[in-house]
C-alpha cells in the first residue's frame, strides 16, 4: 500500500509528460482495489461470528438455537458451513472446544472434576466424564495423570 502511495507521489512530483494523470488514476484504482480486498478479508463470516461466540461463551449454557441466532441462519445451513470449515457441526465444535479447555485444566490445575465440568459449561460432572471418556478414549482422571507425567518429563 505504502509503495503505491510512494509511486503516486513520485508521479505527481515528476509530472514528466501529458500522461501522468492517467498513470495516477491507474495507481489510485490499484490502491482502491487493495483497500477493497483488505475490507473483504476483514469481514466476518457467519461461522466466524459463531466461533467467536463459542470461544467467549463456552462456560455458559449454549444451545443450537443460540448459535443460529448469532449467525442469522437456519441450523442446516450453519451446520453445513461449519462442517466445511471446521470438520464438525456447530454443537460438535462446541463440545470439542469444551473438551480442549478441560484438557488444559486437567493438566495445569488441581480443580476437581465437578469444578472443571462447571467451568467449561457442563451442568453435570457425570455427563462431562461420559463425554470426555467417549471422545478422548480415557477418563479425565487418567488423562490428568498421563498429561502431568508427560509435562514433567519434557
């Protein structure tokens, strides 16, 4: 961007021939194109809005209806977009994110399983333990013991 403004300034200063105005217009059009690309890239997609919502609200109760309202779309479309982008449905991603946060807490804190379940958005620790075991292939306590051994050996 700065390079284009530098070239533009040089052209204005030099004004070497009768075509300098055409060259300046060309540079301005290129600059406007770059600005448009930057603006397009910075716009959030509905999936980005839902990801941000999940990352900031995961400790709270979140329903699929909450996520569809956040994205301003129906559940089928939201889940299709999520599947394409993240490899999960929206609720599947929420569960995955919560379990990732649980792994961090299990490894780095002495919080009880009940407290961890509440901190990551599970109302019942028994459901948290069931989901963790199903997705990770081991109980949260086993994960805690193994991850701490690995963390101290590194």
